[in-house]
C-alpha cells in the first residue's frame, strides 16, 4: 500500500486519536510543527513562531544548525549505531575527551545514557554502589531539598519534591528519601546560608549515601534561583560527612545560568548532563564521576561493574553531534550571548512586577520567569503568547522562557511582549472566576 504524506489537518487528527503527549491526558490536542530553523517553529497552520522554550531548554544553538546537521550527516555515512557492550568507537571517545575538558578536573569517567532522567538513575546507582564498595552498605538513601525535579523515572522521581512536584501520585511506591526544606532564595545572607546548611547537616543520618541537587537553578520544580555560596557550602558539607555530592546540571549546564556549569570549581563527585549536550539535535545524556567512585564500584564489594546498560548507550550519531555542540560551546560565543539575553529579559520582564496578579519576576542568564499569585490556565496563556508570535509552555503558577542563545534583541523583545500578553490572559481569567 502506498503511503501518502499527511496534511497538517490529518496530522492533528491522527495525533489526537493515537498519540499520548507528556503530562497530558490521552487525546489532548497538540499543535503540528512542519519544520524548525534557527529560533523559529513553522506550524502546520502557516504561522511562524519563536521557540522561547528552546524546545525544553535543549536547542541552545537554534534549530537545524548547519554544523550539527553536517556532523550528523558525516557520522551517518559511516555508522549510525553499534552496541557499546564490549565495543567502542571514535565518536564516544571524542565526546568523552570534550566532556572531560569542559568539566572539573576530578571528573574523569564518563557513562552515557539516553536521557537526563536516566543519567540521574545512573548517578544514584553509582552512589549506592560506591558506598557498598567502601564498606557502607547501610547507606541506601539520598538527601535532597524540596522544590527539586530530577526526572520521571522511578529513582529520579523519588528525589523530586514529594508534595509540590508532579509525582505525588506515586507516594508509598517510591523509595523514601530525605528532604531538607526548600533552599533559601538568591540573595540570602551568609547567616541564612549557614543556618540552612546546619539544618541539612542534622538530616545526614547513618543511612545517607549522597546528596543530590540542581545547583543554582531548580528547574521544573519551580524555577527558583539560589546562591553559589549555598552550593559551595553544601558541597563542603558532603565532603565533611563522607557522602557523595551529585550535581544535576541537566537544565543549568551548558551556559544557561551564566556559567558553563553552575558547579565550576566545586568538584562534584558525580555530574549529570543532558538537554543541550547535543544542542537539542537528538537525545543523549552523560553521568560523569571520579576515579575514586569508579574504583570503589570496581571492587568486589561494590559489585565489580556499574549495573546499567542502555541499548543505545553512546549512540555514535548522538555522540558525533554532541561533540560538535560541545566544541561550539567551547568557542565561547554563548559568553556574550547569554549576558545579552539576561539584560534584555530584565528590561522586558521587570516592569511586569507591578502588574496585578504577579507574585515575582526573576531572571538569571538565559532564563526569565514571571511567577503568578495563582495557577495559570496553560491553554489560555499559551494561546495569548502564540497570538504574539511566540511559543511558551507555562506550568503551575509560572510563565517562563528559556530562549535559544542565538536570539537577537528583537527576538527577546518579541518574547517579552508575548509574556506580557500571557500575564494579561492569566490575570483576566482570575478576575472572571
């Protein structure tokens, strides 16, 4: 039977009939996208809109960047995939070298996986096997702070916020971890940081294996920002207590928060990266760790091997594209682009602080957040932004943007106008209730 190309109406109809989208009931309508280039999504209805989400924070270089397309083409002509058990290949080795170059010197071991959530799963396994390897099998739980988000697989869900997050449905099923209060917001005093870390210290019982946090920026748990001094104090606490420090930089890494990585110079024991690792070209993540962690796991008590092995681990296509993306980041253009975006977002969003219904406005790097006093209607606010030529994806009380680094001042001005419209739509709904 000959298969004919679908027109946009067929795409939307068949999608609603058969495809289940994330965080949505089956059958929830979705907008067809016909193509993507630079900062622009071409929708099936003919509209072109700015992707102010970087397609869930990943497309930092813009869509269909010619260097990433070329890297994929070159690799596809040689080898698209080969199993990684017992075999290796040049793209995986080149990417590992690049990752080791851009992260802290203590991180010398690279484990590849398919997604950020799985990178967190791997990090948790590493921590638990490490503690077994050094003679502490009783250390089976993790410490984190409230307001966090680390992914949707089961171990990752167990360290997400248990009440305000998206996984309250699984209470009683997930592993029971230990939660400190939400971290003090950016601008905390030294005394506030000391008091918070002292409280966290009191939560480290004999069964704690590691502490995991999103440094500087809490992502899908609430888009909250905190101070580097707090992260440094938490890292020191882990070292003093003999537990591992896991930095989940899947969202905050690759320049998004103003540094290549939020934990630069703090030497995390385990670092999770993903999202922008491939420039949003395809899925890939990595968990980096130290020689000490690797040696403990290698011991008989530690299990002898890290017990994890995704089928598409170190996919050559993804590794080749990721290597090119990392090289582009190493070239450092983002160091000019991100501060420019930060300044433009501040100029465009800060006036919204005075609007009725707005609880807070905050900007850090290429992240802009308007927090409303009440939960927003996603459909209404998204439609308002689309009418202004911008794609956003609000959630909870947050209307936020994470634009691609290649956005011009004109792009950011359009994004801010769209957020203004979305705030207006959210406020109008509240008034009508």
